[in-house]
């Protein structure tokens, strides 16, 4: 007796003989009349082949196969679930999701490797991207803002692998993060104060720790009259201000030409009279340009980077600056970092999927070859509460009397609502 999956494979193979879906353009495949016509063809050709499989729900199986052939298969259903934040397809047989912070394996699968490849092509073709043996990796943004990464053989040894980070329709504020216990009220007020006083802030953490979510929340503290330029690899930021210019990097085309990097966009942004520059994520040589911008009048800049601790974030920046290819002494690099970066916010995701801020660290100055820092807030490991460390930030001395009193009131007295 054939299994449900074997029946689907037979139907899918026959479907490919009836109509080559891969030769149909993306606009046509979305057309409702075209889809209905294909369904009629498929059912009239294949229903006789299923007459020996009375124990199966033939209509349901056909609908599932057609949905995979014309749509996105099980991915389509998972994208519609608001509680799923990430979809991970590991070959055509395994699909995992992050559901309310927890990674779980689903009972969904694709019919075959060819079916999954067709779905990947269907997703990325309207975006002007391609994936094949000569270009086996792709990173793109879907029309709803979700990010997709796909990699296929020969680079992937288990078949096509797809990772989709869904775009969060809810744009969290600092107040929302306080309600979710991702940050304490006092720490949230302090970060809001730092942003309003144009401190340069780096949000650091591991993959999936909530860096971009926190950056989006923090950006709401920027004044409505400021001109903001955002620069990203794949646009995820969703700022509420009106005067926002969003720039997105571009990969090489089929001829390996036309690439526009984050560094290229950052250099151009400096000529656009920005009040604030926000880089979605610093990954490489653009870190040097970012630091130079911070040091030459573009205060209040924000970015994220991958790191394992606040101290590691500084080391990562050193490494990225060295990637720019300039032969700079290490002391000069550290002086540049200490004078440019004011605050590091470190966020983490624990084993249960809970995301929270564990450190808010001030970058003070260099002493010899060492960058001195102090933790303004640090999580208490026993209570998992972000706790003020009774340390006044050094930068308070640069503020005028009124702002200094507001800052001290937030940290040492009753918090002032912004």
C-alpha cells in the first residue's frame, strides 16, 4: 500500500507532465482564472489514476499538491500564523518554526526536492533574484517585509534550505518592551533619555536575540523634526517619523555587476544632510565609516551588531574596522571607538525563547590601549531583573544643568515620564 506522501509524489510528477509550472511567469501563476484552469486539468487527468486509492481523501491530496505547485505549499500556511516568527525548511522533509519563542518541528513537509526548488524560485523570481548551481545562495526581502535566505546543493548537503524571518506587523515601543519584561521601566526611561540627547548607541546581541526589534522601539524616541537616513541590507526597520529616507543595499546581478554595499550607501548618506543615521546592522568595513560619521557631527546614530557581550561588541568593531583595509594602529582604532560610541545595549535570547536586555554599558574613554567601560544597568542573574548599578554616566558632565538634572532624576530619583 502506498503512503500519503508517495501518492503526492505521483500526482506532482504527473502534474509536471501536464504543465511545466517553471515556464509560467509569476504574474500569470497568481491569476485566479489560470489557477482554476490548472486545477480542472489536473483533476480530469489524475482522478482516474487515484481510483485504486479509495482510502485516501483524493480531493484533499490534489488540493495540497496544486497548492504546492502553484503557491508556496506548507510555507503559505505557516506565513499566515501570527504566532510564528521564523520558518526553517531543512531539506524537503523537515520544517521547523519558531512559535512564541520556542523552536519546534512541524509535521509539514514538501513533496520532493524539485517541488521545494520550484517554490524557492517562485518566491524570489518576482524580486529579481535567481538561484541555481552557479548562484546557489540568495538573500532577499519579501513584499510584506519578511526576510528570506535560501541555499541549495552543492553548498547544502541536505537539499534546499530556506529560512524566513517573518516581518512583525506590530511595531513595539519601549513601553511595550517594559510590559513584556524585556527591559525595566527605569532602564527604558534612561535609553529614551540617551536617544533624545543624541548619544551614539550600539545594540549588540546574538542571532535572533531581538536587536532589530529593540532598534525599532528605540527609534521612536527620535524627534519628529529630524531628518533620518536608514541603511539596511534587507529593509526591516519601520520608523514612525515622517522625515525618513530608507536605503537598501543591492547584490550583484547575474553578470556579477551592479552591487551597492552598505558602505557605499553610508558614504552617500553623509551627503544627504542627515540629522541621524541608522544602520540596520554593521557587519564589515562600513563600521569605520560609521565611526567617522559619529565623530564628525552625526550624533545620535544607531546600529546593531552581532556580539556575545558588551566587551565583545568593542572587539567586533575593532575587527570590522581592520576589514576596511587601512593600516591603523590598534590604539588609534580604540581611541576612535571610545570617542564615537557612547552606549552599548546588550540583548539576549534564552533557551526558552525569552528576549531581554541584560546590560546597558557606557563606553567611557581609553586608558593606554584599553577602552574603559562601566555598566549603568546589569541583569541580576538570581531575579533576572535589569538593575541600576548606582553609577552616574560620565557623559552627564557634558549636559546642561536642566538635562543633567533630568538624567539624575531618572537614575537616582523618581523616573520622569517622557
